[in-house]
C-alpha cells in the first residue's frame, strides 16, 4: 500500500543526549511501547548529475537484519525540524549494483544500534551512532503543523535539550561527532 503524498511527509526532530537509559525510562513511564532493537547499517549515495548536499536530498540503502530498504529523502521544509518528504521501498541485494551501474556512487556509511518505541502514532528511536554518540529521534507522519506540535511537546516532556538539525550523514561527513 502506497502512502498518500501527505503521509510521505516525515516530521522529525533529533537531540543529542547523555543517557539513553534516562530517556527510555521516561518513555516507558509515559506508556511507550517497545517495538524492537536493531542494528542499522546505512550507505549513502551521491547522484551522478547533481550534488545532494546542495539540493538537501539524500539517497540511502539501509541494511537492517535481512531487510534492505532504499530511501529517498527530499529537501527539508523548515529550519526547526528535519521535516521532509520521504519515500521508502524494500528491495533485494541487487539494488546496490543497479545504483552503481546507473552512475550513483557510494560515499558515506553510518552504523547505529536503534531501540524503537511507539507512543500513540509517534515513533521514538534511541540511537547509539558509531563515531557520533547517543541521540533521540522523534518522528511522525501526516499533517505538518499538527505533527510538529506533537513531537515538540513530547521532546519537552522528555526533557530533550538543544535540537540537532543536522542529519547523521551531515555530522559524519563534516566530522562533527
């Protein structure tokens, strides 16, 4: 089933934290439901004809257990959150070779351990990112204004400090971990 364009809008914020355990305890106290823990290996690709850094786009292959997910992320739509259009497809192992044959080039990799919780229709990810540290991502989909308000409210309840506007990719490429 394909999401409507409105639901392809990923409304997300991220914050660096000192203790994932402290945040996890608050999530559980608020009624958050543990979904799973997973190791995610992300490989990012550059476009053969345009610079994704300039267009604020990203193309990623994520290996997550036996799953491989191809993700396109569009340009961010505000300066506070990391809200952008996102399209994902589960693919097989040949997609990497197809991308390379089409002229895309792998240029960065990121590995992280992620614990995922659900609180209502909000997904909360507790990330331990290799070379970068510990982060909490709060994400929902749908209506931008409503979604932004709900994730910002949750961030406040979780006592998350300064929001990190950069993606993990930007931090790794700029060596800002």
